[in-house]
C-alpha cells in the first residue's frame, strides 16, 4: 500500500508530506485548496504525462516521491527493504525524469509498476462505463480467469487470421504482376541459356580474333624468321661453323672445350627454334568465316553483359538468381493453396473460440446483474437494477460475436434503457462504485484512489456510498478525495487540505477537528452548533456502521 507521499513545487503545493495508513483515508477541503493536486502528484509518480504548466510559479521543478509497501508480483530489481520508492521530476521547461529506488529509470517503467500498486478512479471515471468496450471487458473479467483465457486466445487467433487473410489478399493482388515477372524471368533465362557463356570466354575469343584478323602479316613474319634461320649462310649455318671451329680449338687448348660445348648447344637450340617457327607458320591460316563467327560471338556476349552484368561471371550469377526466382514464383500457386487452407482452418478456430466466449458471457451476465443489483441496493438505490444484454455485432471481431450493453432501471416501473441515456451523475457514480465493488475480490491492487467520484450524490445516498467505501477499505487501502461529509464521516484517517496565502497545507484531524470540518462541509459554518450536532451524528452513525461490519 501507499505509505508516504512527498510533493513540492506542484501548483498550489509548495512542500507537502502526506502519510497514509491502511483503511479509509479521506481528503477534504474547500474547492481550490489543492486536494486533487495530491492525486495529480501521485499520478506523476506513477508515470502520467507531465506538462510544464503543473510546475508552481517561481519553482524550478515539481518533485514527487511515493513510498509503497512492495506487493507480490513487483519486479524484485526495484524493491529494497520490502519497499518501492518512486520519484518524478518535472522542470519548468517541461523536461521530465524518473527514479525508482534512487535509480534513474524511464518514465515508462513507472507506468509499468503503477498497475500493480494503485488503481485510480478520477472525477470522470464513471464515463468509462458508458463505452460498450468497457462494459464487455467488465463482464469478461467477472466471468473469471478461465473465460479470460478464452477471450485472449480469441484475440490472438483473430489477429493471426487477419494476418493470414491479408497475406492471401496480397498474393492475389500480385498475381498479375507475378505472371508478368514470370514471363520476363523465363525470357531472360532462355536468352542466357541459349548463349551459354563461359567465364573468361570473351578474353579467349579476343585473342583468337586478333590472330585471325592479322593472319596474313603473321604469316609473312613467320616465313621471314624461318628463312633467316634455315637458308644457306643463315643463322644455323653460321652457328654450326662456329661450333666446329671451337671444337678444333679445343683439341689444341682445353680451355676452348667449354666454349665449343656452349656453341654446340646454341646451334641445336637454333635448329629447334626453326622447327617451332615452321610449326607456328603452318598453323596459321586465313579463315574469314571463323573470324566472322568469333566477332558475332563476342557481340552476343557483349549484349548479355550490357543486360545482366559486367563480365561472364556476373551474367552466370544473374542466371542462377533468375532460375531461383522463377522457381519461387512458379511455387506461388502452392503458396496460395497453403494460405487458403490456413485461412479456412483459422476461421473455423476463431468461430469455435467466439462461440465459447459467447457461452461464457451468456452464463456470467445474469450472475453479474444479480451482484450489481445487490450492490446498488446497498448504495441506497433500492429497486434499481442493471442488466447486461448481449447484442450481436453482425460480424466476428477480435472481441467476439457480440458486444455487451448495460441497461439501467431506476425502479420497478421504469423500463431498462442503455446506461448512457438514463443514468444521472449520482446514479452513474454509484453504478461505477457497484462495478468496482463487484470486482474487488478479483484484483490484487493494494491501493484504490477515488478522486471526487461523488458527483450528483448527497444525503442518504452519500451515507450509502461512504458505507460501501468503508467496506472496501476493510480489504484494501482506500484514498478518497471528496466534498461529501457523509463520505468523510466514515474515514479511518481524515486529512484536511487548506490553502493559506496561495500555498496548500495538510492537517490530520483529531475527533474535535473532524467535527469542525464536517460542520463546514455540511453548512459552511464550522462553528455552528446545529451543524456540529449533525456532524457528531454522522460520525456516530458511521462508527456504528463500521463496528457492525467488523463484528
């Protein structure tokens, strides 16, 4: 539960420390004293959006700290000595920061913790009940955990069904484009396969093209080389005579033998070169047809490169990708069959879950109506009733095949009509409190805050609401901001908020001070004897009611 709240620099609050206790904590005070700012400050500590306008004039920042006992389920990383400490700063420039347990934290972390710490009902919270979505969620919660699991399963399956339908629609929308893409890819694959390029083929062909294009000149050069080597008096004859002369010299001078050997080797190498030149010459030919064929092939490969990649390697890689894409697109028909089957199966599953949700709602609706009627009677609305009608939506949505509509009747002679059309402010406030009371056993939130939810309520109805809040406070910490003395009389801890010189302050009231505050709330005259008598009567009546509850 909430143990302590410190607020500074917020609106009319300069510096305020508020200590809360178990049971029913009531805050009262004149309009404009800053009662609601206490709950605003707490909401800031719980991650509410902040604005620079909240910062007190002249203050550098609004600062809020809230100390809670740690309930079960709160992340242990934020707990220290069994407590959770939340802090929020909002500067005059509108910048905001948060701390949890003294550690810097994102604002979203405050909001995540808030759900397990506090449930707040604001001045307009009753309006929430007017939305059919809220009424449907209310019935689903009342129906119990097993039913909620089915509702969640329906929501998940409906989401997956919608995704499968969208995928099928996208596939159908792409069908025409897919056919065009298949035609293009098939043409590209055929074109490349027909050409059958090899990596490095262009380079090889250009060498051959150059040789054929200059074949006549190459023949002339080879023939001239052959003649210079082989004709009489040519290079080979000269080298042969030189080798013979050196062998003769070697017979006289052994030092010439090495030169003779080298000369003989050079002569033999020249003879081998002559044979190679002859072979090269004989291999040369004038072949205009082959030359034209090569040039056409090079042009064909150049055309492929311009379309599909720079070089045969990239063209071959493009071919592999095109084949894979063509295969994938060709399999789209199988994908459509698979998606169609998936949509059918999911549609059947969603329909079955929706039917189960409908059965759960139909079973729980009468039970909830009885529970709400019982609460309304306790809140001073004897004869009033709330019924829950299940209206078909005409389509199967993620929330099921129907929506829940609360109808309200003020008495036996009044026909039930939608809550939004017939409920007055007081009736709506008590209807909201009835719903809250019915659900209290389903929730584990330790602290409940009601911020001026007594709109349109007074007299005996106020007493009934106070009695019901006191009953809630037996099992939860309840904090109430109210203008009604009938509600304030049930407080276990009564806190008055005052404003002096534009600055709010608080005071925990003793019995005598409570009488004066209730007198002010009753008649605007805190020193009136008749108002004081009425206040004492209210306190006595509330004391007897609380004693009867605990006995």
